[in-house]
């Protein structure tokens, strides 16, 4: 029996997963989002980017983060966290 894998793309990173992770670089733990080329996760604080390694595994170690804008102020960033609906009680 051969198992056919139809998808040739690496694991997709889900939005809720990224929000749950939060940025390890800022105290506010702003949610992360994929950049346009989908090879990095960018923090909503605008300060850090985290490279995504082979297999789609994001590298969330702060020592591996790319400092995008050292003048970004995470404390001034207001992040609208989308209510994900569903069965939150
Ligand atoms: Zn951050």
C-alpha cells in the first residue's frame, strides 16, 4: 500500500496557530504573521522577524530573530485580535 501525499508544499501555518504562538521577542507577545514570501514570521510589533526553516518549522528563538526595526515600539502597537468565534465559553 502506497500512501499518496497530494500536497508538495510544506506544512501550512495556520493563523490561529501563529496568534497563539506570539512573539517571543516583545513583552506584549504580539501575534505573528507570514510575510509575503512566506519564509519568515513577522511580529505585529514590527520589530522582529523569525525565519522559517525547512519543512515549514518556524525558528522562534530570539537569538535567531532578525531585528527589522529597532525603533519599533511594541508597547505602542495595538493588535486587534480577531474573535475566532466557535465554541469559546
Ligand atoms: Zn514582537
